[in-house]
């Protein structure tokens, strides 16, 4: 990433516009890739043949992929693409929610590690079966306690880079780390009833 002559300024590697740390906080520039929001937005609107960023697959008859977009099951998207942390945020529109109401603290690190300041309600119920409150499996468990569509849960887990099969196996299992819960699943909707009971 190139720095502008003026100290504290950052330069987009595509459009060469200059940005500062406040722009990073406002999600106008992403230091982990050296690309600005406007260039990424242009990438979303660009033809598939030019840039697959921020798009989903387009399928034809028989399920054949006509145009390749973001696919969390594909290794290139999940492991190799330099934009892999940002692309799903544009695909789902979550980046717009972040820009509208959430701020981030500037750190030149991958987006997955950026700390968001939006306050979240802290869990105050019975001790959970999982040790790390911020872990993906814990968050999935809390989602299931509120009730969630299975398809939405699967998509969310894949966007986090996790195994949806493993998470669903745990959620449906009803027992983990010496704790047990009841599961109600019907019509693609899953809800967990948990009161902290020992297994």
C-alpha cells in the first residue's frame, strides 16, 4: 500500500485517491486491502467478466453456473481471494448497515479483526455450554435460543468461515460440555430452549 506524501494519508491502489484514519473509521477505506469503498462499490456494479466482487452466482438450466460470484463453499472465495473478508459484506448488504450505524476503530488488520463499537446486549442468562462468549458456536447458540431459520443460520456460519454441518450437529444434539437443552425444529425453523440444566 502506498502512502501519500502527507503523513497519515493512505492511497487507494485502484483510484489513487487519498484517505486518512477517520476515513477508515467511517469505512470509506480498507487498509487491509488498500482499496476504498467507492472502488468496491464500482466493483459490485461492474460486469461479472470484469470483477466477480460483491456478486452471487448466476445459475442456468440444470443448476449450471453461468456467471461465478461469491461462493463460501469454493476454496478461492474462502481462502485465496484477497477480498474474501469484505466480499460477503457487500453481497449481504451488511456493509451498508455498518456504514449507516456502526463505527470501527482504525487498525491496519484484516477486516475480520476490526473492532466494531456498536454496543451489543450482553448475555445474562444461565451459564452457557461454551467457554468463549464471543466464539462463532456461542453466537450461533444464542441465535438459536431466539429462534432462527436454518437456512439463515447456515448462511451466517459459512460467512464466518465455519462448518455449518458441525454447528447444526451441535445445536440439534441437545447436549454439550455437560449441559443439555431442548430443541424444537419444524418447517425450517430451529429454536433452542435452554435453562442451564446439567446433562
